[in-house]
C-alpha cells in the first residue's frame, strides 16, 4: 500500500520535518527514509509542491529521468509546453499511476453517503456508516470485475440498481435484522433464482437446506445439502 503522509504525523521519521525545508519546489529532488525494523519507506519529492508518500512495499529507490514520470517543468518562471521526463522515487511513480482510482471510488461513494451531515449524532454512527459506504463501493467494484471476467454476456447492473437490490433484500429480512444480537448467517442460499425489488418474493433456507418460496409455500426445491 502506498499513499500520502504528512511529516507531522505521529511515528513519521523525526528528521523529515527539518529536511523538508531543504527541498526546493520544482527541483524534482527526493529524500527517502527506510525504517530500521519495519518494511516502511517514506519519501519526499519536490514537485510543484513537496509530495510526501509512505509505502510498505517499496524500497528507497530513485528512478532516473527516462524511467520516472513526465512533468511540465518551470524554466525562468514559465511553464514548458511539453512534458519532460523527470526523476522521482519509485513509490511516487506508482502512486501517480493509481491515485485517480481513489478519487473515482470517493466519487462513487459520495453519491450514496449514508452518514449524513446532521450534528445530532456522535462520531460512532457516522464512522459505522462510513465503513458501510466503503463496503458498498468495494462490493460493486468486485461485482463489476467478476461480471466482466466470468459472465460478460450478462448485463451489468449499475450502482443505483445494486443499491435498490440491497435495500429490497434488507427490508425483506424483516424485524429480525434489527435485533442487536450476533447471529451466524444461514448455511445455504438459493442462487438459482434472483429476486429483485419488483417481484416481491422472499427466500430462506431452513435447517434441512431446503429453500421455500414464501410467495408460494407449496413450491419447495432442495438446492443445497445440509452444511451444518
């Protein structure tokens, strides 16, 4: 994992605060620190601003011009028209090629922010809903990748459609989902039919692994052996 990390963060290398002032913005110089016992590498790179990154899978390596990144350098107070290869830390190149995916994830998540802006709650509910938003966005990302790889012939559901499916599924669970008790999920589930928010069917697995359609109680099919 690699991401930005400020020099005043607790646990960051103590010399980083003082060494930061020695870097000149726009010089593309780098200062790297390697932790003595942990696999952590902290890098400061003088781009248009001092970019500070922390990585747990990179080594303190500086990529020379030609293998680093491309930037429009500022010469004599003017920005060049074309981009030029400039040196940078290896972890900075990796971060520059992937950070836009984080912005996409944040944009997808912000459309369905369940935390709200109210001040009537303390930090605990907002933090739990934040984790819920993380799981919702990550689930849709994995669903999109698996659909593209294994079932490209099927129509992929958009994020709003998946939210409707999830809301319908949770509401169909009924009052039992509102109990404040830790419960283990059922051992099996019928995957032969997919019920959506418009059909109004609810399926559950009993102790024998048989799935019953509550809309039509006489229609019962065994879909999975008893896994208990």
